[in-house]
C-alpha cells in the first residue's frame, strides 16, 4: 500500500510540474488571465496533494487508515484538478466542459474529507 501511495504522489507531482510548465509557457498566450489563474489553481492543488500522498506513504499508520485517505485524495485530485484543467481550457479546445462543472466541488469535498479522515485517525490513534 505504501508503495502505491508513494508512486501515485510521484505521478501527481510529475504531472503537476508538466502541466504547470505547459500552462506558464504553452497556454499563457491563448488563455485569459482568469482562465490561466484557474488552471494554476488546479496545478497548485495537485502538487499540494502529491506531497500529501508522499507524506502519507511514510506515516506510521496501518493500511486500514491509509487506504480511505489515499482513495479520497486520489479521486479528489482527479475530479478537482482535472475538471479545472478542462474548464479553464474550454476556449482553446472548443469543447464546452461547463456541463461537468459540478464535478469540481465534489472533488474538493473529497479532498477535505481525506484531510479530515486523516486528522481524526491521528487524533484518536493510541
């Protein structure tokens, strides 16, 4: 489980760097300031949670505690950050992703729940 968590964090980290560079260099001239800011928000949250997963992988908690946190954070990043990427680039792609805009807050809620679950697991750990 720890290796899977660590590898997921590393993949999210690499993708955040690639997408951040793409946003800063490739999208800077084609997105509005607001769209670019939204794209950067997705990258930031993805990187924060990449680091979170890497930390989770080395914490001395059992797999029963780590597993739900891992799934909440992983799917939260996918729904939150990746939906932001799609929404921010809709003028470039020509595809109206606003119909999936409801996915973003669900992803954000999953991120919050992942942090909360870990908080209570650590708080109640004996």
